[in-house]
C-alpha cells in the first residue's frame, strides 16, 4: 500500500519533470514500440537490459515495487514492447 501511494506521488512529479508518465516511458524507446521477432514463447525474456535501466531510473525517482521483471511486464502491457511470437495473430503484419 505504501508503494501505491509513493508511486502516485512520483507520477505527479513526472508530470512536471518529464511531461507525464507516458512521455517519460515512451522516451525510453524513442517513441516507437520495440517489436521482437520471437518464434517460441520460451524465447521471451522475463527482463531485459532496458527494463533494468528503466527500473533503476524509476527507483531513483521515488517509485517502489518496480523491479526489472515487473517493469518488463508493464512495458509489454502498455505497448512499449511487442513480444507476441511471429505466428501469433497479434503480431504486426498478420
């Protein structure tokens, strides 16, 4: 519960510092989703170096409960990263 409250405060600070949470997050991928080309679910990582970098930066900005695995899952869920396998109907171009 404490992390929820502190994260809300950190999001408000990001509004002033980076134009909001969305602008901050999309800045990590230069405004373009990362589209991976995995052929099997087993290839999809639990975290990446970019997720570790973002996690570290979020911690510095006062966010809590934002380890690299959680951050990577969030990156996938909001569309920063597309990890659908290439034969999935959700993969771009299908």
